């Protein structure tokens, strides 16, 4: 690939997982994993679990049973596109995205590609906002051309947003090393030059392009750091230093890493060393006053998506918890000590998922771009709940499973002629469930909750999409406390008039359930699909 816009195929089509793998072979990024140079990303054993997860997003879109949910028709072009590349045109689109992400993450743990949806929607909104302020359509047109090419090519996009950041107490322009943040280091007639480091890029080695975005609100002195652009993964000057995806190569023939040897996620540090970006790939450069809008819009979309992703992961814990109860010879229907934690686990998962549904239903049309935004209060509450309750989810899975999930002999003993038969006889519980099936579920739960990979799921749930402190700030900033205060004052018959100068009553909003708010007339509703991802 090169630094020109992605070519639009004469006849656009959705790629399959196999097509996606082949497309990676046409890229030549500079990638290092565990100190080793990767010659072919598509064929690297260390990255296969991540590539498998991305490939599923392509295959599901071509599956007749899932395609209505996994694809969408983009009104501007009439093109059927992957749901992960769609600009939301209704609250129904947001509901469909929520269900699609949950379905994907039921299979993969974390499908990763939904970040592209969140970034594209945010950039779409901020480009419209910039043009509205300037009275032209330059940024809209530039982004529309890029989006058209991305959808036509069915590309996978990595989101390069979180900077290395250096000394956290200093703003970008105050850093001793300016490369702690990606910034514009030069300008030419044909484009800009960027340098710096993005520290946590999901799926970095096996993407087609990076969407570079500011990771914080910028001030006037930080104008060079307010840059949003698209860069091919193999553009000259780009280096990716990544970790393996999942737990590849851990004795697959012996039953270790049952899930995460198949599906996982690589994250990478991406270094941009004097990378040239043509103007057609630059969505803004120097418009510092719009950096806050972009980060806010992206965070709201992404937290909404994270709710669905972790609900899909939670579905794996619910299913595994029920199976291990059965294998242990116990019935949650009769044992409150098992039924209660299972119900608590279900309540946690469906509770934060319900916030995602509410954020979709109460979505509003963005005044500049016309696309739809999830309700920020419900999106942030749902993400805050999952971020803090992921540890409870693991605890409850451990509670119903028993200590066997970490006390079992290692997988090699399953093939040891001196011990295997004895273990199979003595460690069997339910006579209707063979020993090997019991330990298979136990090791599955260990993989998801008590391994290196289990710790990884906890950390990405806590910090992915922003820290809990950021979500609490957004909830307080957007929640209509003023409405509640005035309600009580009215009931107390105080006769107090609304006063915008009073901080406690300043944050207000109109009624939700009205045609000007959550349900614009003629708005599309969620597509009919056989079964629901959350229940299937």
C-alpha cells in the first residue's frame, strides 16, 4: 500500500475472511512482535488469534443468517457496507450496531473492528462542525471521499488515538520531547508531515490503515498537536511494536488456552517518524478548538460499543458457568448457592447492556452532520458499570466454578499413561458428563478469567474507552440535575424561578420522549433478524 487514498474498486463488494487475509499479504508494514521482525503479518503465528477475530467480522457480513444485522445500506451511495463501517442514520442503526458487536464478541471475546465505526462516526461529525463554523464544505467533502473509498474497499481501520503523553502533568506543547504526542512537524504544498507516538493501538499489526486522532482537548498553544488524518499501515516512517494476540502456540493439542489460542487481540505502539500525509487524507490539522468535540464524540460512540462488546464476553461466562455447574453434578435450580451468583452475573451483564439499549433508543440527531449519537448519559453509565463490574463478573464465574479451574493438573497429564486413567476416574463428578468434558469447561473459564488473558480482559474493560473518572465526569456534565432540583422546589412550593446563573439548576434538558428527541418521524427501526444476539 502507499500514501494515496485507498482505491475504490470498479465494483465494490464485501470481503470474506479469506479475502481479508489475502489483503494483508499485499501490505508490507514494519512490525515487531516480542523483539522479532514480522515478515508477513497474515502468516505470523503470533498474530493469528487477532486476525481470526477480524476475519469473523467479514465472514459474518456474508452469512445469510446474519447479514441483515452485520451490514447496512449507506444512503449517500446506496452501497451495502459492513456494519462496522456504517455512519449511523437512525437510532435503529445504533441498536443494530449494539446487537452486531455483541454477536461478534460472543464468538471472539473482542472483535476489535467496531472501533472503526466509532471513529468514522466521530470524524464525520467533527468535519461537519468545522465546515459549519467556516461556512464551506471542504472538510465534509474530503472525509466523504475517504469514507466512500474505505467502505468500497471494506477496509479494517486501526484507531491511533492514545498518545504516549510523556509527563502527564504537562500539556502537549510543554513536553520535553514533543514526540510524546503525535503532531504536525512540517507542512508542504501537497500535505503535512507528522511525528510522534501513539501508545495503545488495538489490532495495530493487522489493520489496513490508521485513523490518527487527538487524544485530548487541545489549547491554542497545542495547535500542532490537533491533527486528524488517515495513514496506511505501511506508509514510510511508520513502525509498529506490538505484543502477540491472545495466547497463540500454548500446546493446542493438549487443551491449553482453549479460547484465546483461537481468538485474541494484539495491541501496538505505533511510531510516526516524519510521515508524509497528503491533504486528501487530512481531516483537520491545527483546528485545536475542535479537538474536544472529536474526542467527546468518539468517546460517546466507543463507550456505547464497549457495552455490547463486554456483554458478548459476559455471555461466554454465563454459558460456561452453567456448564460447569452441570459438570460438577449440581443444579442451580435447586441450589441457591449457585442460582444466586448466576442470577447476579446475568443481572450485571444485562443491566449494563440495557444502558446501551437506552442510549440507542434515546439517541439524538447531530445538528451538524445529521448522523445519530447515542445518549451520553446512558452510554457513560453503561460503560462505567461494566468497567467496575468486570471484576465481579470474574468473581461470580469463579464462585460457581469452584477452585478446580486453577487447581487442575496441567494439560500434559491428560496424556500421561501413568496418571491419565486415574485422574479421569477420580476427578469425574456428574456421571453423565465425561471427565474430559468437565475439565474442558474448567480450563475454558480459567482462560477467560484466571490467566494472563483474563487479566487482560479486566484491564481493557476498566480503561478501554477512558477511565472510570472520565465517565463519571461525563455523566455529571450531561445529567439534568437542574430538572430534578426544580421538580423538588416546585413540590415544596418554593416559588423559585428558573435561574441559569445558579450552578445547581443550570444543567437541564427538554423532555425525552418527543419527536424532536429520541424518535424522529419516519426513523428506521432495528432490522428484523431471527433471534436476538443478546438472547441467542
